[in-house]
């Protein structure tokens, strides 16, 4: 990124204070993703900066989604349909057993 003339860093320094993703971290992550592309053939500087900007935007969006997910206390978990069906059957059986044990007007 020697020939970037400091443009990405200058733009990112204008971001809002308190940003949890530091400028250097964003640049490093974008660099890793750009270098990882096997068939990249940059036509000119404008194309490079356009693709780099898109990479940084994706990183920022992913970071924001992760922050909001953690604020809600949720996690991005992957559960198979079979697991969901088993859990639902168990919950239904438990609920029916609990309701069935109570006599009329007891609960």
C-alpha cells in the first residue's frame, strides 16, 4: 500500500470517535483480503481503490452486524432442522405434561 498516498488513512480518520474498529485494523483486514485474491489483475489505481473501498465497506458492515448481534445478547448459531424439531417435540411434551398434571382451576 506504498503508493496509496495516505488517502485511505486520511478518509478513515474522519470517522466518528469511539469507533471500535481501529483504522489500522481495518486497513490490515482489507489488505489481507485483497492479497488473498488469486486472479486479481488491477487495471489502474482507480479500480484498485474502488475494490479496496468495497472491501473496507464489507468489513465495516460485518463488524457493525457483529456488534449489534452481541448487544442483543444473541449469537449467530447454526442449528439443523432436526435439532429444532427434536427440541420442539420435547418442549411440547413437557408443556402438555405440566398442563395435564394440574387439575381444573389449579393453575
